[in-house]
C-alpha cells in the first residue's frame, strides 16, 4: 500500500482528493495537513511514500518548504498539485526537489498515474507544462527578466503585479513590510522597472497573471 500524506489548506479539496485516491488500488491517504508546519510534523511522526503538496498554503513559500522537506527526507517523492499552470512555478518547484508537478485541472486518472509514477522513483509533469518548459529551454528562447528573480522575489513580484500594497503582501507572506520593500527594490532593479504600474504592465504582457491563486507563496 502506498501511504500518501496530503497537504492542502482547503478542506473540500482534501476530501475530493481522498475520494479519488481512495478508489485507486494500492493507494491510501493516511494523513492530512492544512499548512506546511502540520505537514512537517506528520512527516516526522511516521513513514510516508508520497507527499501530495499544494504550493499556495498559508505560511512559508512553497518552494522553501519543498527544500526543507527534501533536506530532512531526501528520498521522499513530492508531487506538487496546484492551481498554477505557468511553467515558472514548475521549474522552481522541480529545482527545489519536487518529483512531479500537476495542476488541479487535471483528470482524476492523471492524478492517480502521477502518484504511482513518483512513488516508484519517476518524475511526472503535465503535458502542457512539459511543452511550455521545453519551449523555454529551446535554443531560440532567451531568458526574460522575471526568470532571473529568486523564488521569494518572484512571489513578491506576482503580488505587486496583482496591485497589492506593501502591507497586504507582508500580511499574506507573514513577513515585515520593511522586508517586502527591500524585495520590491530588488525586483525593480533586476527587471529594470521603475514602478508598480510598469510591473503590472509587464506581468500582463507576458501573461503571468493568467493563473488563479494568491501567487507563489
């Protein structure tokens, strides 16, 4: 039996995922967490075969959480299940140590297949995500300014591009407004953008706000 730890902050989403996975032979959701801290506590308390992880839970960055989990449990396969279908998220998650990346729009059969693939040591990507990544890394593709940002800088960039204030972003990411201001300055310097209006225009131009969700938290 493949023991799955499910980490998602939405109760209804967890219930739906449990039903889907519970109907698949050999798979069983044995634990649930609504945030990163709960996930870490459960991981330390038992043996798990797969962590099914949402990137946008409250608290620390999803990528930072993946890195910490892989530091403590290097052999644990992490399958990211998220609303974010933009390849930038997938690349950052995979670099942090995730074994797979799946969007919540995927069919139930694909979710089951993805869990089984990563549980046996494989890597799984949505076909659409894989194609986007392949295009980005083709010889004809050149790095865009937002691709040079760190994970936290990209998170702050996304929130700024959504029109949020320094105070709102600080509350969402659970860090100080002064720190957010520092990140904002770094983002503008790296991207050579002068103000928030230009950030918003850039994000719209490059279709970085097409995906639902709170951002890369």
